[in-house]
């Protein structure tokens, strides 16, 4: 069955508050993998986030499996009661797993083996010239499986126009430049995010944002009216070390709420 972009807005997503907070629990898996042990369990962490007000759980199944493992995604797909947002690149085995598990949302991200974390948004112009167009194929496969598609992109209007032509439901604006900047450069990066969010929304795309957001810098981004979903991981898991995961989630929710 072919899905159009309009019916990819899942009822469970539509019913939620105007700003959704999805929590990325990769960092919990990173701690587990440091010892190749069984704890801490990222699935239990995801469920704890849900119990404390998260609207969804995000994980990135990387090709090098450095943190989240296939078994984690399988368990999350079975146990998450809100929304599972799976970040992935176009590796065939991972796309096949996503088609099998049908997370509520799949966010395509670029991946380079040597990077510490996702460094930039997808380069859609380059993706379009790759032999076999693996991104286009993966989007089609997942949309046919009923999965809502988001693309992780730099806040650049030309790239967003490209995304609109790909007929995906959403884009996630990369907030890394904003998060890494200070002073006037941060203001400039924020203005770029605002402009990109308005541009994407006008082009018919739902607007998400994430990467490097913290308790300290989240409010100006959460205040951008077109943005309806934030994906935050590192800052929340870092704070959880001191106050517990539930409290860390509630504090981030409160910050976002204050900004809207
Ligand atoms: N969004 C995307 C697409 C990401 O790749 C990441 C990092 O895994 C995040 C959001 C969350 O970033 P952070 O851990 O810095 O909050």
C-alpha cells in the first residue's frame, strides 16, 4: 500500500502537545558498550523517559553499532508506548530492519565512521547523484511500510526546498551550529534557524530540531513557533547522572514549556 505524505501524520503524533520532546537514549547505550555489559539498559531508560513526560524515544542505529544494537531497537519497537523515532543512514541491513519493525518515525541522518557524533545535515544534492539513489529508495520503502519520514538537514533554504520535493513529512533542523556558538554568532545561528523553520513550514514540511541542545540553550529554539518536535539526548543523560533520569526529563520539559 502506498502512503501519501498527508496520511503519514500518525494519530498518536497529531494528538500530542504542540511541542514534542523526544529523548535520545544512545548515550545510555554508549555507557553500556564501554564495558560490553548489560547495564545501563537503553530500553529501560527510554521507558523511564516516557513515564516522566517524554513524547517519544529516539535512537540511532549506526552502521558500526557503537552504541545502540539491533536487539535494543527490536525491544524498543515492542515496548515504547509513545513514539519510536529511529535515526538511520541508508545501509541496506538497517533499512530492512526498519521496514520490518516499522517505528513510528524514521529520521535519515548522514553517517561517517570516524565522527564522534552526527556532524552535519544530509547533503541532499549529493545523495541524489549516488548510484541507485539509496536515500530515495530507502524513503520509498519506509513510506510504503507506513513510517513517517524526517530528514536531518542544515538550516539552509535550498536544502529544505530539495527536501520538500522528496515529499517527506518532516525535516529536523540541525541545531549544532547554534549550540556551539556564543555571542553574536549564536544570535546569527538562531536567526538562521528561525528563517529555516518558517521556510520549511511554508513548503509544507513539519519542522523538528535537535543536536547539542542543553538546559541552558534550549529556550530560544523551543520558542520558534514552527518547530513542533525537539530531539535531545546528551544534555539530559548527563544531567541524569546527578539528579536521576526522571527528574532530568521533567526539568527539560519545564524549560521547553516556559519557552512556548
Ligand atoms: N538529532 C539527531 C539527528 C542526532 O543525530 C542527535 C545526536 O544523536 C540528536 C538529535 C541529539 O543530539 P544531542 O545528543 O546532542 O542532544
